[in-house]
């Protein structure tokens, strides 16, 4: 029996997480779900976006399955996603984007894994105003040798373990000579320790252009926090949209699995949200806890339903009659 902390989240979160739990339970793997709360819904319920009980659960289970959380733009509390990643030192954010046979996009052979540094860079939360009138703001990017080394190591080891040929580091060391320069220097040092894996380096702006024009040249991509955040939405766009891309936040002794997308308030409560990304995140989680056979069955079932294109949400097929619930049920049924 595995015990997993379940955070359903905000907006479309509860509806897609219900489908993901339905699919994971249908594998037959014995999981005790410990429900906990975070984000806007926790704030409304308990007066805090990250209740102690949630931390207590994650402290114990060390594995969390999380729906998207709403972070109010500009004002209000800090991002709870960022807080959780920092608190549990979930340093590697792994976001695979692969073409689907049944989804028509500009390319049919995209297979890119973004490995994003998840604990520092511009997302450390060191921001303040420099003037009483609040007309000058400063945000600090923190890049350390140790965090850079472990994320680049992670990317190369991931490439080796998953039969991948190449790691590309994306950076902006031409302008940000210190912070990005350090990251690039460390990447080159680590690359030298992996002679069996090809190494490439690209300046982030050029990388975006190359990725849109010729995504095939990318395999595993390693980059700093904010660039990874942006690039993974770009790769989502290449393979059919945000509803499809899972993310694993991996630390040395804890891991959290979620979708790349957010709480999508524009479609919340309408049975329109695509549950694929969280279900695929669930498959990554099953692999992580050693249930690889169940993980493969989930992936195959998702592929079947997505590629058939019938019981899918409208982002995948505008003529569909199905929604979130019907798609989740079809995936669960496809495993039998
Ligand atoms: P979003 O990812 O929620 O939505 C962007 C667009 O993609 C919207 O049009 C939405 O309808 C669509 N979309 C997203 N997920 C979808 C799905 N599963 N199926 C179909 N369409 C989907 O991004 P946003 O609107 O910029 O952010 C909304 C909120 O989510 C913000 O508060 C943001 O901070 C938060 N957010 C949270 C996470 C997280 O919890 N990991 C990640 C990103 C954004």
C-alpha cells in the first residue's frame, strides 16, 4: 500500500484530479490518498494558502499528486507552487513533450524533455521596491554552483537512463555574465563527464526560434528556472497544447507530480478541461513509486483514447460530445 498526498487544487483542479484518481485506482495499485489543501481554495477554507496539515502529510508521504493552484497576479500571497518546490528542495522539474499520432500539429515527430532548475534563478522571490513611490522594482536572480551542477547532472543522467542522445543547455550568458555565465560554465564541466551524450548550447532567444522551426534537433533540454517555465509551454504548443503535458518535481527525498498548465479559470466548472496532463503526471508518479507496469498501462490507455479522438475534450476535437468526465472514464475503461 502506498500513501500519497492528494491536493486537488483550484479552478479545473478538482475535476481533472478526480479523473486522474479514477484512472490510477483502475490500475489496481493500492494507494491510500491523503487529501490535503493548498492554494486559493485552502486560503478560502482555512485562511492560509498552505495549511500546516498539508505540510504534515507531505512530510510523511514524501510523494504528492497535485492539481493546479491559482496564484493571484501582482498582489496577494506568494506562489505556493514555488514555496513547495523550495521547501522540499524539489530541484528537478521534468516536463516531457511528445507528438501524439492522433493530434494534428505542425510537426509529428517532437520528442523533447525539458529539465528545468526548480529552486532558484529569478524565482527565488527576492523582490522589493527601491523607492518609496514604488516606481523602481528590483528582482534578484540567484544561481549557485551546487544547484546548477545537480540539475545538469540530473539532465545527463536522465539522458543516459532513458536512451537519449543529446543534452542542450539553454542560457543567456551573453548578457547575464555572472548568473547565467555560472550556469553555462557548470554545464560545460558536467558535459565533459558524459562523453557518451552529445552536448549542445544555445542562447535562449535563439533556442526558441530553433525549437519552433526545427524541434527535431532538441532531445533533453536543461535550463534555469524561468527559461524552463517558458520553454515548457512552448513545447506544449508544439504537440497540441497545455492540456497534454505532465510535470514531475523531483527532490532527493520527496517528489510532487502535476500538470504543466495552471488552474484555467476560463474553463473551470464546465466539464471542458483536458485531464490528460494530470493523468500522464500520475503515470510518472506510478513509475516513481516503482509501479512501472501500471504506469505503462496508464500511458497506453491515454494514448489509445487521445489518438482515437472520440472521447476527448474540445481542445483536442472541437466536434466532440465528451468532456472531462467522459474522457477520464474512457481512459479508465481502456485499461481493462
Ligand atoms: P493556464 O495554464 O491555467 O491556462 C492557459 C490556457 O490554457 C487557458 O486558455 C486554459 O483554458 C488552457 N488550459 C489550461 N489547462 C487546460 C486543460 N487541462 N485543458 C484544456 N485547456 C487548458 O494559465 P493561466 O491562465 O495563465 O493561469 C491561471 C492560474 O493558474 C494562475 O493563477 C497561475 O498562477 C496558475 N498556474 C498554476 C500552475 C501550477 O499550479 N503548477 C501552473 C501555471 C499557472
